[in-house]
C-alpha cells in the first residue's frame, strides 16, 4: 500500500481520495479555453467566455484538472522552481482522466522550454508530466517537433496586454511528418496566449486539431 504524497495516509495511488478532491475542477467552463464562467444563464451550447467570443484562440479546446488555487498552485511552484519532481506524478495522475474522451491515437506533446531556460532549470516540467501521462494512458509522445526558438520573458511576469506579443513568434515546428491532431500538455494555463501561439505554429505546419491538457486553469 502506498502513502499519499500530501497527507501520508494509506492510498491506492500517489494521492489519496481526500487529497484528490482538494483539486477543484471548474463547475462550468468555457467550451474552448475552460475559463470558469460567471454568466449562469448562458445556454450550454453557446458556453463561451467573453474573450473567446471576441477572438477564438488557435487551440480547439482545453481539458484541465482544476482551478489555479492552493494547494494545487503550491504543487506547481514546487515542481517548476524547487525541483520537486514527484509533483509531476501527482499532476499526471489527476490530468490523465480528463483526456479519456479524446481519441487514443491523438499523441501527447509537451510544451517546450527555450534551451537557455531548460539549461538553467535542468528539466522541463511539462515533459515530466507528459511522459507520465503517456505511461498511464498508453498514448505515444511526440518529441523534438516543436521548439521554443525565441527566449522570451516569463509570461507570469508580464501584464496581460503584453503576453500575446511576448510569445507571438516564439515557436518553430521541426519535421515534416506531423499527426492530424494532438494534445499539447502544460502545467498551467492563464491567459492561454502561450498555448495559442504554439497551436498557431503547429497548424501552420499542417496539424489540423490542437487540444490542450493542463493541470490548472487560472480563474482570472
């Protein structure tokens, strides 16, 4: 019997059932970007946030395990900046069920880091999550087809209005054999500008459908 990585009680998986429930999924999210909605009277078939009604992102949809709030947000910080890689396994455990409705032949692709940031950090947290999701789901992983070719400021340090310009031309696609559809994996989605920029590059290279799978989705 394992012990829960959070509360250390006996657990069948890395997280016990109680700690799994600490990560709250949005009750009603935008059909495209998964942003929590406040328009409670909006018809289900037209459930889009104001941003997606104004301008659709390049990706086709988002699956997320939960909303960006403690304790999940603390796990993200511990994985990304403190080298606590066991949190990648916890995230993958919670993310794997949210992509089960998507075709199994859609491969997983980790959001890349620029080589300078990868050298500094020593690992790509999105890659760590992706490989564990692949083990759990049986999906294949794409590698080396998407590159972060421009070294940009971290999105979290920028005001929302500057985030799109920061990543507009940040990605390059390598290789000529790409799937028709894929799932782009990352730890967090805030405004969606990074994932949309990556999806734009992939679609320009011939990919038809790009969905995103993230651990947490910002509610802002």
